[in-house]
C-alpha cells in the first residue's frame, strides 16, 4: 500500500509534493481543505498523510484533523509540514501522535527520507499486528467430549453477532481461549483483541490503563480501550474491576466514547465487549462490590465454560495438543502418552483445570528422559495416589478403620465414580474398561447408590443422595 494523502491549502505546494512523490512511484491524493481531507480519509484511509498545520477557510485546522485521524485510524502515520514560526505548534503535533514534521520551505531530499521512514514504520506496525492476530487465531479449541461440543456450539452462535458475552467458569478452565475463539471466528477477526487483566492492574492506575492519558510532557498515550478500537476488549476476571471504574465503563458501553485522563477531547470507540469471571457476580452485587447496571450490560449472552473435571474425556487430546505446542515453541521432545499415563491423568483431581494440565505436561517434558512414550511413572509423584514404592495399595485413614465389607463397598463406589466420570458417563465404555457386562455394571451401580446425571452437556456420576431433582 503506497497511497499518500497530501493536505495543504496552497495549491502549488500540494501539487508540487504530489508530482515529486508520483515520480518516486507513490500514488497520491490531494485535498485543499479539511472537508475534502476528511472525505478522502473516510472513503479510504491512506498509507500515509502529509498535513499542513494551517488550513485557510477550513472548519478544522491541521491539529484537529490529526487528532481525528489518530483516533479513528491510529495506524496511519502523519507527517506535519509547517511554516516558519510554527515550530512550537509542530512539536505539539508530535505529542498528539504525528510521525514527524518538516518546516517550510522544505528540502525535497529531506521530505523523501521522512516519508520513506514513515512508510517503513507503518509497514512494520502492520506486520506486527498481523503476527499478533495470527497468534490470536492460533488459540485452538481442543476436545471431543459432550461438554466440549456443547460449549463450542454455544460459542459458534455468538461469533457473528456483536452481542456482549459473559464467560463463567473456574480459574484455568479456558475462558480466555473461548473469548479468542469468538473473536477469531467473528467479523472482527482482523481487528485487535485486547485483554484487560482486571485482577492484575492496581486500582489507582486502572483508569489510565483503560482510558489512556494526556500530559504536557508526553502528549497522548492511548489506553487499552483506544487500542482495541474496531475489535474486541476482553475484561478478564471482571469482578476484580474497581467499583469507581465500573461506573465509567458503564458510561463507555452506553455512549461508545470517553475522555482520556487529563484530556478534554472525546474519544470515540467501536468495540465488542467480552467478559469473564470465576465468581458469583450476583453475590458480588449483593455485597456491594459490583454494579448491577454493569452486570446487566455485560451479561447479555452468558456462557458457562466447563471445568476439566466435567470434560475429563478430553484430557488425552489436550495433553497431546500441549505436547505439540511445547515442541513447536520450546523444542521440547515430541512424545506420546502411554495408555496407563492417560488413564492416570483422567483419574486425577484438577483444581487448576486446563492450565494445571498444561503446566504438568510441560514439567514432564522438561524433566523426562526425552524418548519413547510417557509412562505413568514419569508423572509427578503427587499424581500416583494410592500406591507406595512396592506397588502396595495405600489406604486412607478412614478406609483403614472400616470393616472389610464396608471398605470394599467404599472402594468400589469411589472407583466406579472415577471411571464413569473419566469416560464422560458412557456406561458401555466404562463396563468394557472395568471388565464387566453392561447389565452387571448397572446392577452394581444401583447397589452402591451411584446414579448418573446430566451436567454441562455430559453425563457425570454422583452418589444418589447428592442428586437434586
């Protein structure tokens, strides 16, 4: 892209610059006033803009045009040209986001050098954005369980809309991956995806981080909302947003504009908002920690992201995916999990959910011997619950105090609960694995008080007295 817009109220100057640039192989457009300039920009943003500060008989001067361009098309570099005596204003323009300024009468060689540098900076910025968007699109959804398919089905329904989505679920279950999936499959996929870590930003700096700021020394510093213009702003763990900031975010959602900290001009933004939380926002509202109006604005489409326990069938697929990613990003060995290792992973408790599984896989690849299948013995020691070094079963204190019959029933109940949940409630697969006929397994489950119920699109096993009709 080599299209340059030249804005100057002196016809001779803008035509001279246009002729010089066209001789250099650039395509140019000319405008003599602010009305024509804004019409050209709105029709098609240029690759670069050469802008005179003073524009006679115009509704907007060069500074006004610069502010508008940097607000709506922040990637377009603007080179300011100014007459003698306007240097202070030109320096102020640099603080407003201009790439550089050249004083009239200008040197042709100097003008070409500045333009080439500005065009190269613009090209590098666009390539960097493409790489970031490619990373966003690479956030893969992995799994085959019923709970996973139910989640993807819900996400697919909201990708093409502009509705605000609230993702709920425990920490580490993949809420940000779900948010990136929505973005990468939406009409905004080529625009930015900006994450606001609400729990990681100090309350006293939250407004500057979100809205940006304007200072005499440093000029305009865009905030995250401005950086996300045209794309998605993702409020990660929105319950941790300071109450004072919540009211201002509510106003942004209503007006689609805001004022930078220390500034006076309104900044217009076009955003899609996705939020996530692992907390009960209704309880937070009752406690006075979250604004009810903001909750209703953000919770247009609520989607629950299942925990890893609810989709333990997906553990082998997720582990294989993480192994592949570790190989590509860190050069770690490309190994496979043995069936025993897969079975052990599926029977573990995962309080950290998918994030915990990812960390465990990385640890095993780093510490392992680097060849062959990953054996169950290579998994961290805390995963090998129930056996000592001599492969003897280690009884819990409670189990060891029970009579044999009660201890056997307790063990069978826990064992079958684990296996049923491992296979996503599929009785046939469970029966095959434990070595029982399907009908015999049903009778055993009934005698032990184990029933299956539907949760998050998958069938899970529960003790009969825990099932709520």
